C-alpha cells in the first residue's frame, strides 16, 4: 500500500483563518514542486472546551504562559478554536487544492458537528480514545474512516477499543496509530516496534496501522514504513519558533516535503524482485558476470 501522509495543522494556525488558508494552499503546491512530495490529508482539531474542561481547569492560568493566547487556559483554547462554519470553509479550501480535509474531534459535541460535514476521515486523538459516548456516535452515525491514536493507552484499553468497533462490524473502517504522546518526543521514547506489535495483534481486524510522530527530524518515519505503517501523521507549521505548544514538534514546509518524497520513494523500493534476474541487471550480467564452471 502506498503511504498516506497527513499534515496536521491542528492549532498551528494561531487562531487565524487566513494563516490556515495560507498553509492549505502551500500544501497544495508540494506536488507541483516535486511529484513524489505531495500530501494526501490536511488535519485540524475541534474541541468544545467547556465540555472538555472543568470550570477550575477552564479558568486556571495556562501552565506555560509564554505559549498562551489568553489570560486563562480556557481563553487560550477558545482563541485557537474554529467554529463549524469555519471548518466548512477549511474543507472547501482543502478540496480546491486536491487535498482531503480531516479533523480530530475531542468530544461528543465536536464529533456531531464534524460528522455533519461528512469528511472522508475523522481522527480520534489519544486524549479522547476512551470517550466511549463519542466513539459510539462515530461508530454508529458516521460512515467514513475513523482514525485513532494509541498514545497514553494500555494494551487492555487498546483491545477494548478495537473490540468496540468490531461489535458493529466497523473495525475495517478503523486505522490505529502507534503514538507516544509528548511534544517533542526523544528518540528513545518513540518505540517504533509498537508498529510491529499493533500489526501482529490487530492487523487482520483493522483497515491499517499508522504512525503519529511528535519527534524531531524525518529519519524515523522511514523506519516506521519498513515496519508496516502505511499512514503517517506529522504536525505542520510555517515557523517552529511561533508561540504555541505544538510548533516545536512540527515540521516546516521543506521538512514535510522531504518526508513525503522519502516515504514515497522508499515505498517503491520495499518490494521483492519480480524475477531472479531483473531486466536492468540482465545487461550488466551479459557485460560483467563471469561464468566459471567447476
């Protein structure tokens, strides 16, 4: 299967719809610059903050004030939130660029809103993968692909989630992602062999295995491909020095283009020979190979 590459803008638009539009248009140009460097999916985030946060959490200061866009954590989250009509506009812009629009839904209200837009895929973030009222709504009311990350999740919880979708024959629409929840994640905590474990444990049940990375650089993703991941999700920003918690674990345009190029070229190479001596080798065999009989 060809790799599917998801550029997560998330909240890296800084709450500015015009910046989000600029990022979508830029992602749409990647294939013009390099035919192997194209992006498949652009992903945002949708939260209903007063549903997710207690009054105390909502009114508390941001734990990292230097990254805050408001006086409280709630104000910060509201500043970065796009409403349903704005998400409808984002979807239209993505489609104009030949890109698939998607969004992570963090709660039941957000899930209901995004389902109304009928995108091809909806993401469940690690933080919300045990929100079973939301999972039930997506499972029973949304016909598209459900992508779900397994960061911060025990093996018992993973099995419970997969079984939940199997109960209604929806597991074949489920893409599960190996993920370590950290921003950024040091290399010794990426744990790439989790991809192999997920593939061996759930590969026959689900649509595919993905890799959601929050690490630095792009070399690790190639190894994830070799281990069996087919969906690759990386955060995308225009400037890693911008204010916000996700920028430091994001790729800038050049890095994301190189990642897409390298994943697609490596995928072409991950094959067996179609015959014992390839046509490209045959010319060299006749020219260079010395056959010596014993």
